[in-house]
C-alpha cells in the first residue's frame, strides 16, 4: 500500500477532502518525527511504541579488501509492537496454518 | 529526552497544528494507525511518505532450548512487524551524531595494537585454522624463513640446527598431515625440520614426550637436509627450488623404501626388546622418532653413528642422483652439498655431546604459553627486542594458526639467538624482522 492508497483509505473513514487528509497525515508523521528527534518515545495504545535506539560504535571489516572501518555510534528510530498487536500477530500466524 | 509520550499528546499537538477539534484529531490518529494495522494483516506493505515502511515478515520455525529446564522446544513459524524508517527520518533522529563519519583504520597499526590487546586476554580456545592460510604460511616459511636460516647458519651448524627444531605436537601434526595429504613440498620441509628436531630434543630434557617412542637407528634422517637449499628471496627461484624438492622427493621415496627393508632387519636384531611394526607408511615417522629413544638406549649410540656415516655415503649418492635429474638447478644443489656434510657430522657429534650435557639451560628453549604471555614479550625477553617475535613464530608456525592469539599451554620453542639476525642493536636486523612482520601480517589478513 503506497502513500496515496493510505491517504485514500483515511479519507474514507474521516470525512475530509483529499488534500486536507494528506496535510494531516504529513502533520502527524512530522509530529512523531519531532518527538523521536528529541530522543523521546511515543506509545500508541493498541499499536506499538516508536522509540529511538542507540547503536554503539563498532569496527567493521570489509571482507573483500580487509579494510577496517570504525563505524561511529548512531541513533536509529525503531518500532516495537504493543501487546495487543503481538496477540493479533499470534492469531494471524495460527490462522494461516 | 526520554519522555514517554502517549496517543493523547499526539492528538493534542495535531489539533493544535492542524487547527482541528481534539475529537477529530483523535479520530484521525486512531484511524491512521488502524488502517496501518488492517493493511498489515491483509498482508500488505504500508509505506508512508516522510516516515517509513511497515511490513510483516515471516519468521521460519526454529529449534530452541528452554533456558531453565534445558528442554528442547520448537519455536513455531510466526510473523513479526518491522518498521523501516525513511532516510529523512533517520537523519532527523541521528542529528546528535550526524557529525561523525566512518573512519578507516590503519590496518597494520591497528593489528599491532590488537596483538597486544588480544594476548592480554588470551583464551585457550583454539582459533579455527583456515586451510588456505596454513598453506600460505607453509610456503612462505619453508621458502623464505627457513631457508634464510640455513643460509647463514651453516657456518656454525650446532646453533643452526637448534634454531629449526620443532615441538612434539608440531611433529605429530605434521606427520599426520603428511600421511593425509601428500604435499611434497611440505613433506620435505617438515622432515628436514624434524630431523633437526630430534637432535635438539636430546639437549632439552624437559620436553614432554609425544609418546611415540621407538628406538630405531635413523640412517635416513641426516640426509634430509639435502632438500633445503640456501635461497635469499622468493619468486622464480622458489619454483626452481620446488622442482628440485619434488624430484629429490621422488628419488628419496624410492630409495627410502629399499632402505627401510634393511633398516627393519637391523632393528630387529639390535633391539629385540622392541617389537616395532614398521609399515611402509610409517617409515618416515620412525626415522624421525629414533633419536630421542637412543637417548635412553645406550648401546644404540654406536650403531647410530655407524648408520650416520653410512648415510653420509648415501647422501652423496643421492645428491648425484638429484644433480642428474635436474640439471637446471645444479648450482643450487652443489651449494647444498657443501652444507650437508658438516651438518651430518655435527648431528652425530651432538648426539654424543648432548648425552652428557642435557640439563644445562641452553637454547633452544621450550616455553609453555601461560596467561598473558605473548610472542612479542617472549621475544623481548630472550632476544632483547619485540620485533624478533617473527622468528619465534617462524619456528612454531604450525602450532600457531594466529600469532595474535596463541592458545594457553602451547609449547613454544625459542630458537637460539643469532647475532646475525636477532641483534637488537643492529638496525639492519630490526628492519629485516619488521619486513617479515608486515609480510606475515598481510598474509594473515588475506
């Protein structure tokens, strides 16, 4: 599902026109991004948690050349599914098989 | 920082920014996530611009162990949600560290540092040994290091012979390998090493024995140095040498088969108490082992010296054979000839001398690697400079797959210091050792 389809779907549930919906979606994501960029996390009940993880620095070796690189530490946005989501995932798997 | 926001906070901010009622904002946000969820469970991938992609991925079933009970359980196939942030979001989040860039580390410098670090925390686990690496080092040392040694060592053979001997483990493994692979070059270089080793062993009493004792005169043994020719550098010359080695091996194999028969007979008569079961394959092994046994068996010495002089003749004979077979390398073999005779004689001498003088702390030493020991420190202790670890490594390379991490308890042989090579005050020696060091390191890296 692409961004366009996603906006269309939201538009159906929320009574607003397409442009406005797109605007709101963008706004929502930018708010989440802002929260994450400040190092905070956002927990959505029934869905999951958006959070920032820190990856420590490490030494990486290019297997082809044998060159060694020091990769600096970095912050990475991540998502952890919530409990209700996990339960659904379980049933989803068992439904399939 | 580290504040945990909830759905409420999101809707509040949205209503503020988007100028909509809080109720509408809440409804919007809820449907936002509901749609994502629904789409995911329909097996779709949800991509939201400026944010990221949600995806369901299948996790294959796998076996695991219950940590508390130790029972084996199977984790069933299941699905999990992944969120892949878009590049823009990633960059936004990573702003605090955005100024950092990957830095390439200087390979050699870092290697040396690692060498120190690793050996500090040496563990007994043996590092997996890659076959290729092994073969590489084999070639390298047998052509370069070892032959370099013989070259200038020959003038003073008593110390030279010491510096090339091996520890029992090494010999065992090399024997095994020899019988498994029939790598000719390896065989010859090993056996020549081994022959020296046996001499050496007599002078060092405290070497734990490999358990393969069989007193058999070794007429064959001293002839092996034939295969080593002095050689200053690798390259084309190496291939010529290889040719010589291969051809001389062929001759030797033929010759040794005949010799083995004679030997067996003599063995049986001279030493009745030993029931030696010499099969054709075991011939080589037997020859190598003989010397340390003769240590214990008095009467044998005489017989052995006999056999050595006998070998002397044989060596000459053989050399002539070699010369005829490979006329290309005649010059090389002639030089080798000159060196072989004194060697054979000195081995004989050493045998007698070493019997009386076995307790003296002389080189070569055998050192058991303890905690915190490393090749560089051993080198510093015995030679006066760290960089000469390369020679220790060269002498023990079969025991040490990785010089950066030598397993605990490894018995390292320290070759005798040689003023022409391991002089810490001679810049030439140091630069030579350093060149070797970079060579070894680059080989390990590849």
